[in-house]
């Protein structure tokens, strides 16, 4: 599930052109979460930090 702004929805429904900010935020060829190890890695890191 995801949410979109009313402006995006209006433009989409009307067939108007719109910019997708993910194209600006993440350059082509890069991953959005490339610096993470997923949930498993996150949980492991949380355990390590809490045991210190």
C-alpha cells in the first residue's frame, strides 16, 4: 500500500504530465535502500547496539 498526493492523483487521472521525485532523489542505476542489509541486518545491528 502506498499513498499519493491529491495533486499527483489529479494529474494522473487527467492524463497530464508529472514529475516523479524518485527519479530526482535516486539517480538511475542506484537502489533506494542500497546501504541497508534488509530487515534481518537491521535486527542484527539493533541487537548488537543494545548489548553494548
